[in-house]
C-alpha cells in the first residue's frame, strides 16, 4: 500500500508544470472596452500573471489618435514596473522611474551653453 501511495505522489509531482513559473500561459482576468466610433475609446485589461494596461484615446488635431494611459508588469526579480504615457502630436512621451535617463551635463558644458546663449542674445556671430 505504501508503495502505491509513493508511486502516486511521484506521478503527481512529475505531472506538475516544470521550469520557470513565468512560462505558464496567462489568462485574461479583466477586459473592458468602449468605443463610440468617433475616435474616442477606452481599453483596460489585466492578465493572471499581473500584466495590466489601460488606454484612453481621443481624436487628434491632425487626424491621429491621441492616447493617454499606463501599463505595468513584473520584472524577473519581482519588482513591479509601471509606465504612464501620452501619445499625441508631440510623439510618444513615457514616464517611469525605471526608464533610463541621460547623465547630467558637466558644469563646464553648462557654462559654455550659457555663454553661447548670451552671445546670441547680444547679436555676436562667428564666421566659419
């Protein structure tokens, strides 16, 4: 009897999904959509593996769709990353603490830019 029970437990353990739990297929747990047909829409969805996205769209001045929204996902280390964005006539403008940023300019470069702006304001130009 103990052998049958042991064999059953081993079979059950082998039947469980193996590998990385992130490889398991996700299912949609929330999907809400509305569209008035005139370029205004809202969309929100979430999956069982914690992917989330929400977007609101409106017609743009140049015939494009302007969108505003956010999305979030979990990094392999468990950190949840969220990105909010606006996409309009000025392009795609994401914002997040996890996006890379350029290094700050060194003090001497900032001073050179200030000098050049001052010279332009005074009408000083240089020949090539």
